């Protein structure tokens, strides 16, 4: 089946279209055809659509994941030169989600190595790669040798995907994005895991968001994805835990690239630690450290993470990572000297009083996109300065004239539009609205 003279992509497409289980040989041959260019864009789209409607069982999905992982470079760490396991965290994306910037150095301070391959923002969700781009000089695409050296010496490096890691996924994802086949659990699973497994991981934690600001709007879809990822990853020998977390409000009280970097700096230095952001960060880190065998219990792991924050060890790792990848040496001491501010800033105050009953998180994310903080087209340039800060939380009581948020915009007109979006996204009433639990469920097997 692997012989290019006998392999026919259309036969694999036909079998999956008709609901058949594909053999490992068929899947591996098709991925090989994706990588070599033998399979056309139309054939990629047809297979993606067939999988979208017919699905894949865990064995098929596992084979697809490994074949896409092996379509490019797989990092083989010299573990004799490392002082702990190689681990990573991945999020399905949300608004105000700056956990990666915090958790990578935090994990490094707890004796692990974190080769974090991050992505650009998709739709209304922010991307870690775009946040890092707001740090002047930071090189998010170093050569492979430099990347591995920083991971080994500093303990963590957050970079963008290179063309050498899982190239078959890059080509397939580009087709899925324009053919309405993104929302396929087997294809999402293989896409995420092929890139993560190419990093040579010993353990992984998944943050799967659910709610009005998440890709998985319902908890049922989030659970289906969590079960798929955990099953496939554990099946190929990488201990993986999935934490389903709430995205019915921004995770941090800010949304926007430079603003979220500043939030991460304040968190690491202890200037300010938002309770909701802290809760999710500790839980993800704790679950990962236990999965990696670093600690025996979640309580022990979370204590170690807290100590790494209190001692300043995590902040030191972040500063070392930024410096090692070309960013300023004093970002933590003087973030205001390096993170650009928007030319127009406007505080928005309430026109009534009441409790925050609901937040349309997606609408806030789209408001940032419209200001230039995200992309409408793949080649759009991002303005890292724009965003919204000082956001309230569900359950907060606000008095008349109290601040609803602060707009950071490029122009007065843009600020006015963002103010309208902010006001309509936050619902106030006189009822009781306790803050929702952010940790919805944890999937281990």
C-alpha cells in the first residue's frame, strides 16, 4: 500500500466515505501522499469531509496521529543531559488565556523541561504566538539547535511551529480551515497530538475549554474531545490528562496580546494574581506534574508550584527564557518600557448597578479582533497594543459609575465601537450570580 505506484488516494477516500475502518497501511500511505504532495488539495478535502461524517475509531485515530507525527522531525532528547521529564500543556483556546506564558516557566522551576510549540490566534481566541510577538526582539522561530539548547538550559522555551514538525498536519489543517471540517474530533485529536508528540514528550496536560467563549460550546463536545485525546495519547505511550475548564468569561480580566503578557508578568512577579487565572494554572500544572511522575499527589504538586511562585523561581525562568530567545533582559522589572501601549485608552463605566449575570466572551474576543488584535484573514497583521483590561467577573457587584473595563484602541472611533461591544457583552441584573466553578471535569483514562 505504501508503494506510490499502487496507492490510490481515491480508494481510501471511497472506503472511509462508505463507513469502512481504514487499515494502518492505508492511513500511513495517505499521510505519506499528503507529505509528498501526491494527494491533491481536493483529495485532502474529500478525506477530511469523509472523516468528519464517518468518524474514526481510537485505533484509526492513533495511527493517523503517529503517521502525521512521523511526517517530519521528531525531537529525540538526550535525557542524560536533562534533570527531569519533558512535559507540555495545550489549550483549545479562549479569551484572556495567558496560562502558557505562566505555566511553562512555572513547570521548569519544578524540575521539568517544557518544549512548548504554540500557535497563532484562531477566530475570536488569542494565540500564545501572537502574545509573544508583542515582546520586542523575542525570536519565536529559532533554529532547532537553539530551541533544544534553551529547553535544556533554561527549562522552557515557547516557540511557533516550524515546517519540520508534523508537516502533514500543516497541509491538512490548511484544507480543513477552508472546507468546514475543523470541528471533527478525530482530526482535532490527530492535529494536536501529532505536533505535541513530535516534541518528544513524557507527559501532557490538555486544557479543554467549554462555554460561550470556547471552541467546544457544550460540555458534551468538550468531554468527547477530552476522552479522544486522552485515549489516543495514553494509547501511544504518553501519559495525558485532560482538564475541562469554563470559558463563559475571560480567564484573565484582560484580552489583548501585550496586555496579556503584562498580566503574566504581574502574575509571576506577584504584583497581582487573579484568583481565577491562579486556580486554573495550579490545577493544570499539578495534574501534569503528577502525570509525569514528578510528585505523587495533586496536593504535593500544587504546593511545589506555589513555592516556585513565592520564591521567584518561576519568574526567573521566564526572564531567562525571554532573554535567551532575544527579548529584553529586564522585561520583568520594566514591562512598561518594552510593551507598547495603545494611543487611545478609555475607561467604560456602568450606567446602572447590579451583579454581573453573564459575559458574552466570544463577543469580547471579536471586539479585540475588530480593533486589530486578531486576524480576519490569515495574512492580517496584528496590533499587539489593542485590547480590553480591567474586566469584571461573573458574580461581581458593580455600583453605578463603577468601571466596566478599559479600552485600549488605535483611534477614538475604534474605542467608541469597542465600548458598544463591551457594554452589550456584559449583562447586569439584581439577581444572585455566584462565580461559576472553573474546573468542570478531569479525564484521566
